[in-house]
């Protein structure tokens, strides 16, 4: 999944993620995990790329992506 995003928007989302979910992004790329879902992220050239790497078997990838998309797109 790709999301167009300025550097300022990426920094704001990273801060919000740390404050609301306790997840700290380490630089412009890395992996994050929460509730059995692991994803990789890469921010470069004005785009945030996210890939779901692992998830519980009873949760669809589509559901994980939908939840992520909704969170990123809300103000």
C-alpha cells in the first residue's frame, strides 16, 4: 500500500502513533508490530509504503489494510 504524504505529515503520524498506540517508528523505514500484526514501512520521495508481513490467521489482509488506510487518511 502506498500513501502520498509530506515529510511533515509523516512526522505528525509517527508522533500520533507513538502517543496513541505506543508504537515508535525508528527512522524512515522499519517494522512495527501490534496485536499480532507486523508490517514494514518505508517513507521516501513523498510516499509512505506499508506492507503487512504477518497477521493472525483469522484476520484478513484486506481488513488490516482497510484499518490502516482509515487511520492514515483521518486527520
